[in-house]
C-alpha cells in the first residue's frame, strides 16, 4: 500500500519527495494519450467531495491499465483527495492481508487497486464484505485482466454504483500522438506503428528503444529482445511447453478451434488446451473460433520463427494442411470463411498486404445469380466495362449462369460486384467468337486448349465491382477467396486462368503465387487484358501449396519465382549447369518419376547432369539408384510410409493410371493424391540434399 498524500508532510524529505513526485507526474502527463471517456467518468466521481463509485477497469496485459491508474492518482491528488494505492503483485491474496495493506480509509478517499488478477479469488469478499463498509463518499477503482463476474450485475444494489470500463487499443490518432510524445522521429512513425499497432505497451516500449537508438534509415525492424520483453509483459509464463505451443498455433492460424488443436496435439489434449486459451485475457472469440490480440499474435509468431525455425516450419505445414482440408470439407455456406482462414497464412510471408483489404467483417456477402438478377448484372457490365463487353457477359450468362456469383451490401442489399468463374473441358470456336479474351487464349495455345480425359479448365473471366476497379475491397476479396475455394475443391483441375486488366498492380503478387502471364491484348471495347494462368498438370495443387509455403517460410524475390506455363506452351529453357532454383528442382525431380522408364528423357534431365563422372547411361543409372534410395527412406517413418506407397504404386511399379494406383492401394482418390503430392515434395527435398552434399 502507498498513501500518496502521506509523504507530503512538512519535512525536508517530504519537500524533496513532493518536488520529485511532481516532476514524475508532469512527465507521465506529457506522454499520456487518449482514454478521454475513462478520465471524464473518474473526474465526475471525485468532483464535489466525491461519491460512492466503483470503476472496474479490465483488459489484457499491456493495454494501459496501470498507466491509467497512475493518471487517476495524479488527478485525485491535484483535486485534494486522499489516495490509497494497492498492487495485487505485492499483496497476499487473503482478506486479512488485503485489509492490512489498505489500512484506515478516511472519508472522501480514492482507493486504487491494480493488478487485481493476482487477487481475483478475493472478488466475492471484496464485493460482499469489504466495499460495503467503506465511507459513503469513497471512489474505488479496480483494475485487472479479468472482467467482473456476473454476480455484480445480478445484485441491483450495484446498478448505479458499478461502472465497468473494458480497456482496448488506442485510436490511430492517439497511437501516433504517443509515438510523437516518446520522441520517435517522423520518418519512423509508420514503421513503429506498423509493428506495435495501437497497443500501448508495444508502442511505448518500441518508441523508447527507437528514440534512444535513433536509426539513421527508415528500415527498422523489432529485435528479438523487444519481442521477448513484449511477450514477458503480455503473456507471462505458461503452464507447460505444450500450452506455449498451443498459444503459438493460435497466433499462426487466423482463428483456432478445438478441432484444429485436435489435429496438432491429439484428442486427449485438445479440449483442455482450448479451454485454457479461451480464458486468456488477450484472446478473443469470433464466429470462426478464438484468436489473440494482434500485437500478441505478431510477437508470438516472430519469436518462434526466430527461436526455433524448424519447429516453426513444422507448425506452419500442420496449420496449412488443416486449413486446406477445411476448405475441401466445408459446406457452401461456410466455404468462404474456410478459404479466408487458408488465405490468411500468406500473411506470414512476403505477400504484401496491399493485395488484400483484410476487412471482411460481414459488410459484404456472396449470393448466387438468379434469373431475376440478369438485367442488373448486364447493367453493371455496361456501366463498368462498357463497349462490347456486355455482349460477352450475356453470352456466358446464357451458357453458364451457375458460374456467376453476386456480391451485395449486407446493410442495403445493393449489388457491389459480380464474379464469373467459368468451368469447361475445352473452349470452343463459338466461345472464341463471342468472347475476345477466349479467342486470345486459343491463339496463344495454338488453337487447342483441350485437357486430359477427365480434366477441367477454370477461367475467372469477370471480377467486376461497381466502384474501385480491380483494387482490393471487401467485395473483391470475396471474389478472390471464391476462386481459391473452387481451385482447392476441384478434383480434376487441369488449367486455370484469371482475367485482370490492371496488370501493373497485380503482376508481382500473381507471380509470387506461381502464375504465368498471357497477354490477351486489347478487346474491341478498348480494354487491355492479362490472363494469369496455371498449368495444374505440371504442378498439382499440393505441390503449389508447398511452393507457397516455401515463399512464406523462406521468402523470395520475383526473379526467383519460376512461373509455370499453361497447356501446350513451350517449355522454359533448362539450366546449363550450376545451382538450380527451388522451382527447377521441383519440376526436374517430378520429371524423373514421370520418365522413369525412358532413359533418353532421363539423360536430358538437368539433375542427371549434376551426377558426376561416367557416360550418360552410367549417370542415369546412378541417378536412378539414388532416387530409389530416397523413396526407400520414406518407409522408415509412419507418416512418410504412406508417401512411399503412393510413389511406388504410381511410378515405380506396374504402370497404371492414378485412379488405378489409388484402387490398388485401397485409398480414396483425394487421399491418394495428397499422399502422392507430399511424397513428390519430400523426394525433391531429400534428393536435393543428397546430391548437393556430395
């Protein structure tokens, strides 16, 4: 307990304390920002001699509760009130000890109780026994991480006396004011707020470090020590390493459910871990599950990535596989939420936030296109696309009305945009006559875009919104998520394309995502179009997901990302020697399996040229032996053994189709494809390690 007025007696020491305390109060006031409503309520409570009031402040660690209580203390002292301060960290959580720390409470006192979560077991006693016997004009402020129990609301005696004040982030303006007050130079304001967000502790700690070290450039990033300090204040200790890892999973995934924890930790721990996470003060609940505060999320994720990168890689793959599986299993009504969760994982890599608004909070919804919507869609096409485009839109509305999806305002029902995600086995001459973009694609591929026997082409032909062009917005985000969900759920996907006019804006992002560009030229309406395409026969979906994970984990520049051509395009020239890129290794190893029985094709493979010595035939034999060794090594682990079986059945055993291999293994085709794709990816990694270490 500290009695703020007691040291201010007339002694010399008291005068020194008064002068030093006044200096501290002025310094605190200089950097205090925001919290206007809380201050107004407190000032009302202590005005005119005070009144009976309990202000219950609650919020996660680091949100500014202690700072607010110090400001309350200064306000009360300046008003001539007697202030008693209690800190739960240094108070024994028992009624006797608590009362001894508080001591005598004179009339008109202000009692400030901080860190009450350390004394939370005293809450009922405080409400029922302690507070009722205080002087009638006492103002009490309780601050802790946990909200008050519902018993406060049940008893009508507290209706006019209790004021619950949940403390959250600062506003954008207040966060910027705090950074300025802490002495951060203007050139670094954006970097500091980008890392710390609007979270008071993160802002204060980061701003103090930056202001003292004063980096000369704008290229500042938080050090591991800053992250460690933040986590100590925000999270504290955890009951076990498993609980800590559950928190890290929660930070990496967009939202966490008990089912996700079950997939990572097993049935026996999932419920316990979920209940523990849900009870943490910095963890919130939403429609898709629970999630931590943004600053806690970023700190946990960056700390694990720096501290245990191998563990971080493993966790990312586990969360990604779960998220993708949820997209494939989701109902029509929940598939966009699942796709959003899968897409969120790109947030941890080099995929810039500029390509996604990240604002999908229900203000826009997707709806099927009904016959009565036809005229509205065509009118939007006329207004936004102009020229001859409405004729092509009408053509596809006639032939594939189910490919059209509408995006409406949740508040008004107004049409904000539409998507047309076409699906077919081949594009026809009639399609080309009606749609100039299809005509351009057919010219690019020599007039033939046919697929294997059961293959499917998907073309996101129109992504149209009433305002904003092709720039990210909640509506445009939903269109992209809808396309992603279709691609992940399509079992026979052979090729896909996405038609966009704003090539300059989208090309870098689409390149990172592994797409090749096809210039569709200018259509009769005067618009230039680019089709961003993927050949899913050359790179199956699972391999593409591995490609994205490599970018998330290791980063990449545009030159390092090798794009893949669509059906029947000319192959990219093979490297003549030296180091192969990640994508070249991936393609070359897959080609080794496909050409296993064709020695001349294997001899031309770039990996064969990396095998030293001997004739071409001898190098092919040596490479086959090394690849067999790699495949055999997969048998030693329970998980990778499934990959071994898929590779043997598909490439190295009796020749058959993929469906025949799945039937031979007695495995559902979708499960077989996942095992095969994981096996190919694992073979790439192991063969590369084996050859480059020689």
